[in-house]
């Protein structure tokens, strides 16, 4: 193994809708519970703006490459945004529901 500056890397995830949901639910919790980190990196509105920009860029790319993937992309964007918002406001959900929405079952059990 060696470092090659001009190497190309293909990085991909094949998440199901549920896996995507719990991932973004946890990301929302992370931003909510780590406000000190959030304040130094990006503010809440900037995080949402970046996500919206990424979704728009993805739709433009798919429009050019394969329009049949548009419904899936839109569906996944809805899941990501909804799960992020729900995770950011996780404390509004009953304690027994939180582990069902999170990938990490140990979160929220004592809060």
C-alpha cells in the first residue's frame, strides 16, 4: 500500500431507507447534543443549507445522467431531512421510542 496523490477513489454506501433514516436521526442528535462543536464548525442553519445544496446538486447530476433515479433520490432526500430534524428534536419523543429511531440503541436510555 502506498500513497498516490493522483489516485481515484470510489466511495459508496448502499443504505436501505431505514438505515438512512437512523443514520440521519443520529446526526441530528449529534448536532443537538454537541452544541459546542456545532458552534465552532457550522451553525444549525448552515448545516441545513449545506444539506439542501447537496440535494439540489445531486438532483442536477441525476437529471443529466439517469432520470429514472430521480424518484429514489427525492425519496432519500426526504428521509435524510426528516430524520435529521427529528433527531435534532429527539427530546420531544418518548424515551421508549428513541432507541427504535436510532442506530445506537444505548443513546437516550438514561435521558
